[in-house]
């Protein structure tokens, strides 16, 4: 059974700091991995998707890496801002009998990030 | 493009009742997935629909069901509500649901409270 773990559970940093969020998964037969952010009481916003054949993806101040062999992904946030405060979730999609596990993402518990001015 | 929309946004029901939640995917997306989010269990996959067919299902009791219409809109139904069904129900859509590049886009959710 695929398990996804995110460390740390919570992180508080001053504005401007660079930070790294960690995600580990137990089953390396993943199809892809997605990072999301969730603001309190809201839905999820997709940040980055990394296909299983890729090593990293970048979008603005965000960079996500993937190491399938070690079962790890990291989300790097550069020059953090108070608006980055949210819960960050990573989710993996496994391979299935038909090639992919249709629609099913397995989520970690999230990292609650607070960036204070 | 308009994002994923879910209605209603909030619901209050009592134990034993049933409820229907609705989801409209992003235009052109044919795959719709449903998730339950609770503080204790986090986000858990309920089921996925594509072309009006359920292709994948999570570990939830039969009280949870869904369907998809020809325009890709989807509904989920929970019968005989229990207190533990109180949660944020999230719908996500993607182009095909099975591509390497398929990004899932989530709606704002329906907050269900069971009294």
C-alpha cells in the first residue's frame, strides 16, 4: 500500500527565506507526482506536476524535484512571502493494471507553512 | 476557462438523510474524481468517472455512489448519512485521467455537516 509522508508537519519562517518541503513515498512505481497548496477552508490549487520520467519542474519561485529510486520529492520555495502561507500537499499517482491508477491520487498529510513579515 | 465548480458549497443534514453533491469539470475535461477530506484521515479518494463509467473506486462503503453525465458533469450521493460523513468533499477534473501529463484541478469543495 502506497504511503506518502510529508516532513515537517509545520514550518514557520520569516519573509524572504528560502525553504524546502519534503515528501516521501513508499512505492516507487509512480505515474506522476503533484504538489498542491490549500488555503484554509478552500480547495486545492495545483502548483507543479512531475512525470515519473522527469527529475524536476519549475514555475516561478517554485522548484520541485523527484527521485523515484529513493522515493522522495522536494518542493523548494525561493524568497518566501506572507502570501505563500498555506498548507502544501504532495500527491502521487500510482501505476495500475491498465498502466495508471485512473484519477486516484494518494496524498500526504501536508506541511502547514507560515511566512511572517 | 472557468475552473471546476461545485454546488452547493455548504450543506447541513441530519443522520439518516441522503445528500447529492454536484460537480462541473473544466470545459473539455472528461475525467472527474471525488475526494473526501477530514482532519483525521486527510484526503481520501472516493471514485473516478470517465465517459459516464466508473473506472476506479476507493475504499468507501456502498452508501457512497456517483455518476457522470454525457456532458462530463458528475454527481455523488451519500445515503443514510452518519456523523462521520461530515467532511469537505472535493471534486477534481483532468483531461483523460490516465495520461502522464494529466494534472488534476480541484474545485472549492462542498462542506457537509451531519448533525
